[in-house]
């Protein structure tokens, strides 16, 4: 597939719904663009509720989040089988990986678009109806002219064999104001934009209000996401955050949950009950640290029938169980401690490698990290934790 029109410079970007409808044809359904309506209580209070199924967007980000274990290298047979299956499952959006603006040692799905070949495009059934997304890290905008980020990304993706029209921008909750112009640039280049608020559980009420204010200045967003980067969110906190974002921005709200404490699916369903419409999952929960909401469990909870889930379970047995045996993601243990104390998951991954089978040393290291600011990873703090553990 050659160049596709969604990424060419034009005076003004078409609205996201029009762009998507042009890709699928005039009669094809498309994901919602507006937040589910709120009901007013007496006294002016606002209540939220689960949106109708037609407004729901299930986004699978296995290739992106699962890549933290494989350095974004996946067997081509796995990716082909996965892409061929997603349209049959009720998945609406597939996030294909990361696009980078700086050099690094990432595998193909961590440095797109090289992996997005005609071979992969050929695995997609005709009329599949999927949208495709990539993620960019706002920290990667450093040194770039903010007003040109959109065109730079469009230029990178212009020859992709799989058309990408959605960008998810990952930004720490206290740095949202710094990427307003870059997000506007992405929209001007023709992309729909989701904003993922990383580590949002750490935000105070004032910091949450600042996030909302900055997001309002960005213009229309496809979704504003709670990203439970540290796996620390509890259901009650999830509900409060969804309500705050829903009433503050006017964009659909999404949730990207992590499984450190075993709450990933629970938090996702709580968010949905409060009005969130964009729901993330990964196949068998494969993702950074403890992993994510399992797509198979999310789809089942949303009402998928057994004959729909059967081929997904076969995909898991064929391709993902061997990966899980090797990388062993999942809830509890050190990741549970990390979630309780807002410790960055990379510390756990590195401690598992460096401390081997010395479980008491790992506990000592986590106790050290729990007592200092450790929501961001640094090699120096890891070394201090290891030294403390070896005592």
C-alpha cells in the first residue's frame, strides 16, 4: 500500500469522524466521538452511567504494552494471527506500537513503521473496520518544534502499509501543559488524538484540575485516558477520577489499567459504569510490569459469546502461553508491593534479574523503594535499592 491521504498536509484537518467514515465507506459504523450523556440530579449534581454498547470502544494494545517484555519483537506468525482475529472479537482499535523521534535500541514494534508491511496488511480481512493507533511519548518531543510534531509523524507513517489515523500521546499528569501545542499539531496533520495521563493516581485535586485545564486548551480529543502506570489505582479512586475528567473536558474518557493488585478488570468495569467508553486490554494481559486488563476477560465481561472467545483462547494457547512462561507477568508478589507504594515497574523487573532467587533481598529492596520517591525510574536509585538489599 502506498501513501494514504490522511497524512498529507492540508489547510485544515477534516473532523476525525469524517476521516474515519471516508476510510470505511458511507454506511460503515464508526466509534463514538462524544462522551455518554450525564443525567442531572436535583440540585444540579451530575451522575454518570455506563454508555450503550454502540458507544463503547475496545482498544487492544498488546503489541505496544507487551513489547516491554520482548523489546517490541514479535514473531510474524503471532502478529498475523492476532490481526486477522481482532475484527472477529469486537475489538475496535489496535495499537500497533510506538513511533519514536530519537534513536534507540528498540525492536520493530517499538520503532514503527518499519514492521507495518504488506505481509501484515494482507492478514486483515476485507472490510475489517478496525482503526489503527500508535503511541508517542511526550518526553520524545524534546528538541522538536512543537508546531511541527504532527507533520513529522505524518512523514514517518506515510508509507506504512497499515493506515494509522489515531495517535495516543503518553504524558505524565504534571507535564500535560507542556504538550498542548504538539497535540494541536497532531490534529492539524489529520490525526485523531488520545491523551493518556500517566501516573494519574498520584495527582492531587489541584493537579487533576490543572490536567483538565490543559486538556481543554488542546481542542477536541478522541479520548482522555486514566493511565494506571504504577498499578496503584483502587476502584473508588478510579470512579472519582472518571467523574472528574468526564465533567471537565467534554471528551470521551478511557482507562488503561494495570494488574499489580489484581484490580485491572475491576477498575476497567468500574470506569465503564461511571461513563468511560474507551476500554483498554491486552491479550492474556501481556504488558509492562504486572500486565494489563486481559482482553479475553474484558470481552467476556462485556457479553462476548463462547464462539467468539474460542479462537482468542486458541490464539493464547498457541502464541501467548509460551511467552508468559518465559516472562511471567501477572498480579501479586513484588508487583503487588509496587502497586501499594507507587513504585515504578522497571525497578521490579530489574530486581528480579539482579537478585535472582533471593526473595528476602527483593523484599528488602522493595521496602527501601517504598520509603523514597520511586515513581520514576533511575539507575542510581536502583543501585541504592540493590545495595540496601544485599546489606
